[in-house]
C-alpha cells in the first residue's frame, strides 16, 4: 500500500504542473488580444481626435478680436449732458468665421449702468474717425438710404443690443450670414438706446476698434 502511494505522488505532482501551465497559457492569450486592441483603439482615437479638433478650429476660427478699455465719447448728446458711460467701462468683442459664409460675433461688457438697455453694432470706420461712421452693411444701401429698413436690419447688419444686469455687466452673441469685406468694418459701437427700425439707436456712447 505504501509503495502504491509513492508511485502515485509524482504522477499527481506532474498533473498539477500541467494544469497550471495550461491556465497560464489561457491568461496570456486574452491579455495579448486586449493589448493589440488597446493599441489599435488608441491610434484610432488619436486620429479621430485630431480630425475633430481640426474641424472645430476650421468651423469656429477667430477672425477679429479686441479687448480692454473703450473710447467713451464726450458730449454724446451734443447738448452738454454727461455720458451715462464712465471711462472705467471695459469689454471685449470677438468675431468667428463658422464656414458657409457665416459669422458669429460675441460682445462682453462691464462697468456700465445697471439694468439699462443699450444698442450696439459693428461700424464701418475706426472709433476716432467720424465717431466710427455708419453701420457696416453686407449689402450697402445707396447714397442717402443707410436708414432704409430694407438695408438697415439685423440680417444685413450686425446688431448686438443688450441689457446690463444688476452689476452693470452684459454679454450678447449673434450670428449673421456674412463676413465683413476686408477693411470695410473697423469697430463696435455702443448706442444710447435699443435699435429701432432703420437701425436707429440714438447717440453713440462708446466704441472699441476691431478691424476686419
């Protein structure tokens, strides 16, 4: 009986070794497959991420930008009344080409009177040149027709009207179906009132240069 047990012990040991070796082989195969899939997936993700980033940049490309202190016009009403806007006003304006000829414009302002409406538009000239001139129009109105509603409207101009919050801050964003012609739009102006028919919005109060 003792002899039989001695004979079987090495056999049991060899069987156990074979079983362990077999299990080790099974573990390595899924691990190798997962490693290959992970490498391929990582490469694919990198490629997709690169394409996505490129598409996003192309579709949301900044084409004009300005930030900092604004030019606050003196005697905006031409009657000696003080401007409602203080020299401490700050703000920024950014324009992005969206593709397909569209443009998104964002205006952000602060240090203005609280809870007050203002009109705002992109203008043709620089702030110091005839107080920025008239509104930029995608389809220019004929001489004398700049305030004709057929041309002075939110589809043919860039209107950025806003109402400040309790702290005197505001942000406005709009999208139009055009991008200004190079050198023909040079500033953003804030007006005294919300824009009415024909683009009328009262006195020009402040301006920041933003050439296109």
